[in-house]
């Protein structure tokens, strides 16, 4: 059996890997495999073009990495410096210890914090008295404001989610983006109570995991094991039996096809095959992102760099939404005599001048950068907006009716690297099951 995989980001590559492992002949098509994932080394600094880590609590990426023989390359973040600053009133304020996303699990750090006023602190304390409720899908902003007040939306939910989803809490769906919290609301009424009850014993492991030589090494290892054709697919057509993939006027026949090219890519390819399905896929909006990475002589940066970095909430925002201090967050990635800053924005056109001048002001930087690199990712971040779970259920039901067609990737049931690997495993399993 031959399977064509359209899209060679982490999803498509890992799907082809698992298919190959099961003895299925799989070919990936992508003009630029890896998607946003890639590593570059400049002046001895290990830099990422896109993602720099993943959540350790989700096991699927790590499982794949170990299978690929890269287990000894796994590394956790430098949790001795695990602290995040939030810009408030032009000053860095520490994100209170014990916060799990928007839920406080420790009293004193919240009371002592200058990130919130007393109104929000009191609301956080009283939140434990809520009664269980099941509410319809609603935005993250509505959900968080309901539980903790509007200040928690502006100074917690917005900057935290903007960096992960590249979207606004006014649009993102609470059940899709914060499913555990919605479950706690239904079960206990209170998100704080649910979080405290579910609190896991400290494992001693870092929250974030990565690879010592960069996340790009995962893509390199997959590319060594998977057949890749570096071309864009122009069309997908149902054949009498199976599917034809068209590239530059040439047709390639496959028994089954996996679309791992984003819901936006899948919508375009499927519109002649099933217009209704393409319409549903096209309803998942996308945003883009840009990362400016600046390197400096350490002596030119007059800040202790005693944290993983900072977040900039919308009321305070200029050109930078979030900034990671690479040498503080990861050991072994930045030589001691340098400081490297990774500045994230959902404005793909943010200029070097704007990002650099903001960075210089906030971190009291006196010299010019040794290097500055930009990686732009337009239309790369699917938005799980209100109604997402219903939309995905409809998409899945429709795809299930089409023989030999599968969808996988970050647009459906999870955006992080581990979720992408999980969806790739599921597609490979379904294909394997279809031939037994
Ligand atoms: C800047 C940035 C930072 C991120 N940071 C993190 C992080 O720190 N941790 C984390 O877990 N996640 C992070 N993510 C999310 C994560 O990286 C993505 O969700 C994941 O890489 C998506 O993988 P994918 O294979 O589903 O899609 P993609 O990587 O988008 O791959 C889709 C591929 O399809 C190809 N394609 C499209 N159309 C066609 C066609 N017609 N023919 C052939 N190929 C086609 C494209 O070229 C692309 O390579 C980040 C994302 C971005 C953009």
C-alpha cells in the first residue's frame, strides 16, 4: 500500500515515520519540510527559527524522540531561573509563583504581587466558593473575567495565550484552549479548587523540554528516515481506487492520502473534492508570527537577566509581545560572554528597528547587536475560536465518510508539538487498521 502525506511539518514527517515503521510505503510532499521548526547556529549560539520547547507533561514528542535515538539529547529548561516578568506600568513585575496558567494555587505570592490590584486579589480568593456549572462554549476572556475579573484577562490570560496561540482571548474558545479549567468549572465550580485537587506531586522534571542542539535536530532525524519530495502539491483528486496527487502537471497515484498541511492548506486542496468539507476547514482562521532574535555582548546588557524572559500585556504593548532570554532559560545554548533575546510578535511585519529599540529601552542595552535574525511565519497559527470543537467534530465526521483520506496536524485537537505527534500517530494507526 502507498500513502501520500501532504505537508512535511512535524505532523507529516512523524506520520510518515510511523507508517514506515509499520511497513507502509509513505511519501511526504512539502517544498519546505519542518514548517516553523528549525535550528540555526550563529556566533556559537543555538537559535530556533520557530518553537524552542514543548510541554513535558505531554509525552508524545518525547516518545518519538526516544524512538529516534535522541533520548540523550533531551534537556529541560534551567528551572533555577524559572521566573517570568510581566510589564506593568512600564516596569517588570514578577508573575506570582504558584500560578497555573490563570489559576493561583498559592496565596502569599498573589497577595504580595503588584501585578494585580486588591479587587482582583479578592476575586481570586472568593473564586473557591463558586458552584458547579455547565455553560455553553464561550471565549477565554469571558471565562477568565467571570472567574477572576477583567484585570486577570488583561495581565494574565491575554499575554500568556498570545504567546502560545497567537490569538486574542476575546476570540479563543475556553473549552478548546483551557479544557481542564472548563472541566473544573463543571465539576467544582472553582478553577482554583480543581487545580489544587489535581496538583501533581513535583516530579523534579522541568516543565519545558527541548533538545540540546535545538528542536531542529528532531526534524533532521525524521528527514533521515522518511521519503520526502520537496514540491508543493497543486491538487488532490479522487481516483477510481485511491487518490491522485498532482504536482506540476504530473499525477502520482496513492491508495491513501494524509493532509498534514494545515486546515488552510487542506481547504484549498479539498475544495474540488468536497466543497462542504473545504468550507468547514476554511472556517478555522489563522494568524501569523514573527521572531526577531538579537545577540549582544553580555557586558552591553545592564540587566541581571534573572528570569526566562518577559511578557507584554496588550495595554503595555509595542513591538514585542513576549521575549525569551535564551541564555537564562536554556543551559549550553549561549556562551557566557553573550546574551540572546528572542522577541515574539503576532505582527509578521514588525521591523527590526521597532523590536530593537524596545529591547534596548527595557533591558538597558548600551551596544549594538552582534547579530539580528528574523523568522516570519505568516498564516502559521490556527485559531481555536469559539465553536472550534463543534467545527472539528463536523470536519472529522465528514472525513470519516471519505475513504482513504485523513487529516492531521495542529489545526484540530492541539497546537503544541506533542499534540501534532499525537495526531500523526492517530492517522498512522487508522491507516494501519484500514489494511488489516
Ligand atoms: C513561531 C512559532 C513558535 C511556536 N512555538 C512553539 C513552542 O514553543 N512549543 C510548541 O509545542 N509549539 C510551538 N509552536 C506550534 C508548533 O510549532 C506547530 O503547531 C507545529 O510545528 C505545527 O506542525 P504541523 O506539521 O501540524 O504544521 P506545519 O509545521 O505548519 O506544517 C505544514 C506544512 O504543510 C506544507 N504545505 C502546505 N500546503 C502544502 C501543499 N499544497 N503541498 C505541500 N506541502 C504543503 C507547508 O510547507 C508546511 O511545511 C510554535 C509555532 C510557531 C509558528
